C-alpha cells in the first residue's frame, strides 16, 4: 500500500513539475504525548502525559506532495487505578501497591506521505518503527515487615505480635525484559505551518502487543511545535 502511494506521489510530482519552494527542509520539534494501552490485560489503565523531541526531514516533491522521514525520542506514560496486595497483616510481610505509573522510552523512526491541499496545511499518514530504550514501573508501596534484627526467638504463630518496620515510600522497577524490543505503528495526522513555525498533531495506532505474552497495544497522541529550516 505504501509503495503504491509513493508511486502515485511520484506521478503527481512529475505532473506538477518542480515547486518554487525549497525541495528539502529540516524541522526540529518538541512537544508532548498522551498515551494509553488497549487490550484485555489493560484493565484500569488510563492516559497520561509525557514528552517527545526529535527532527524530521521533508522532501517536497511538488506543490501538492511531500515525503517526510525522521527520528524522535518518545516517552509513553500510562497510569493504573488498580491496587496490588502482597501477603496479609498476620504474615511477616504485608504490602499494598498503588499509584502505578508505567513509563516506556522509545526511539521512533516515522516515514510519512504528506498531501498539501491548502497553503500551510499538510495531511500526513505513513508507517513508524520504534525501538524500546527502557521500561519502568513506578509505584507507591505501603505496609510493614517484621524487624528480624530485634527478635531473638519467636514462634511462627506469633508473627502478628512481633516488632515491625513500617514502609511508606515511592519505588521503581525495571521491566524492559517483559516488553518487546521493537514495535510498529501507523501515524496519521495533520500539521499547519506559519512563517516556518510548524504545529504538528498525529495519532499513532500500534500494530502489535507491547509486552511478551500480553494483549496490550500502544496508542498515543503526539503534539509538537517545530521550526522548518530550508536546506
């Protein structure tokens, strides 16, 4: 499908002839992402804000068509409303885990076809490959554990009466090993340029599961502001 679109755009470029604008340009950009996960194992997950930065090169094939490709650092962040429990109050360890935030970092490489129906306005669609850099789960943990350093002897049926250490802190755990190292997305969006300042908004539809053995699919909105530099 993409190769067919490129052939059609090449035909458009030939019919229109060389545009009077600069053929090549570079646009550094930065902005924010609003990410979520969808799937059977994404219960309780809701969208959260993060940020992104990168640059794209554009080949303006004609007045009506362009081909863009680039590289972006993308941070996806989602939050979960579910709580996790470990143990019971009468055991030597008892924890409640909540305020869970899942953060994945990617290098994403989009290749997009652009159509220019009006001056300054661009409609875009294409394919994107993403390489996972890191994955963490941040959470709050509260509970208690038996302070064994102050216990000389005790019976297993008296655990609840032993001296304990209270825990109430934020923590983080690396989970990159549970995630797929790469993914593919279909980005669809629109941008508007005014005096070389570019406002770009695109939505990414994930094509595969983000974690091994799971069913969650990554989706996110990316809104960026950039400045186009003719080359």
